[in-house]
């Protein structure tokens, strides 16, 4: 496990569609976390280990209120507007298909930026 710039370039960076997909996925997840902030902050995290529970709560708060993350994209997008217009249903279907095409490898490789 560790940094592997060659692998990152070979599998992702040399393909503009994959870079765009990563960016869109980042925005998609960021928007989901933003919308669920109140729930995620008040959720009970039960790992079975009290120390780990406290650490999890702390890490969640660090994620939810990270100023760099908030500044990177204060409002990623308004999903209510995303599906409007004539091409809205088609766009929604394309995005659903993209998420269905995500496959997981049996042996994950860590790519660190």
C-alpha cells in the first residue's frame, strides 16, 4: 500500500472521462454529506468499542465541518434543478447507468494523490 503515480496515471489520469467521473462522484458524495450533516452529526455510532465510538464521532465532525472541504465547493449543485428540462429524464438515466457500471476489484489497490 502506498503512492503509485504510474498506476494512477495509467488507470485514471490519462482518461479524461474517468477524471470527469471522479469529479462528478466527488460532488455527488459531497452534496449527499452536506444534505445529511444534521443526521450524520447526531447519529449514534456503535462500533462495539467505546474509544472507537468517540473517535468515529470526532472524525465525522471533522469531515462535516472541514473548512477546506466546505470552501472547495460550498454548494456542489442543486439536484432539484438537475433533472429539469427536456433532457432531465435522459440525464438521470445516464447517471444511474454510470453508477451501475461501477465494479469493484477483488483485490483493491490504493491510489493516493
